[in-house]
C-alpha cells in the first residue's frame, strides 16, 4: 500500500516533469476541478490561464527543484525557475532577458490530485532581471 507521503511526493514530481515539458493539459490533470489558492477558489480554466501566461511569456521556462518536503498530503517545493522573457507578462512586453528566480510552492493533495496550491516567489528579483524596474537599493 502506498503511503500518503509517497503519493504526494509522486504527484509533485509529476508536476515538475509536466511543467518542464510545458504539458498544460497534463498539469491540469494533477489538479482538482476547483483548487484553493491564497484563500480563493479557482477552477481549471483559471489554472490553465495562469500556466499558459507563464509558458507564453517564458517559452523556455524550466523548473529546477532544490528541496521537496512532504508531510502526509502536504508538500513544500523550493526551486528556481529559469527562462527567457520572450512574450508579454503582466502587461510587460518581451525584453528577451534571461531570468533565474527563486520560488516556493505549497501543495495539499487529496484523492490523487492537488486541492490547494500556493506560491511565494521573488517578484522583485524577476522584475529587476527583465528590466521592468530598477532595484530599489540601487
């Protein structure tokens, strides 16, 4: 019998693989029809739109896992992502700048899919790297 930790770890590993393959349909299969994020509920259309935004803006985006912690059905993934800003992102036109950005994702799984998904990432660092803003400390 598979433990909750093993199932959750496998689900996160599938997330990494499918993200790196830019397999949006495959990513969606890992999520419940409705997912909690930041205290809000999002359906699959919203999740698909978010992934599509990232892949369109950074067509070579790759996730580089650094640490995965799993406790039952909860997981925390620390990674960096890299990519070239080759498409519009949050209203910022492509700059063709390469970025490397730190991020932590928090997952909760139930019945083989993610039911909760939160992200904390270095927004300031990314916007500085793509040249959208100057670093506030110079």
